[in-house]
C-alpha cells in the first residue's frame, strides 16, 4: 500500500468512527423546537443579528 492509500483509508476510518461516536452520544433532536428552515414572509419579527437593528 502506498502512503496516499493509507492516508485515505485512515481519513475514512477516523470519519466513520467519529460519526459512530456522535450518533451514540448525541441527544435526540426535537424537530418541533427547531427554527424554520425558511421563514421568509412568515410575519415573524427578527430577534437578533443585524436585522433587528432596522
């Protein structure tokens, strides 16, 4: 095996291990409390950031 192939395999192995660790240790996501993906035209007032300055 070449160094490049070893590096690629190591990268994917570390990435898969990280995802597996994150999957087992993360708390479940409550989709009802998540903000809307697109709130354009929803009538909601901005609550922070540069938008609230106007």
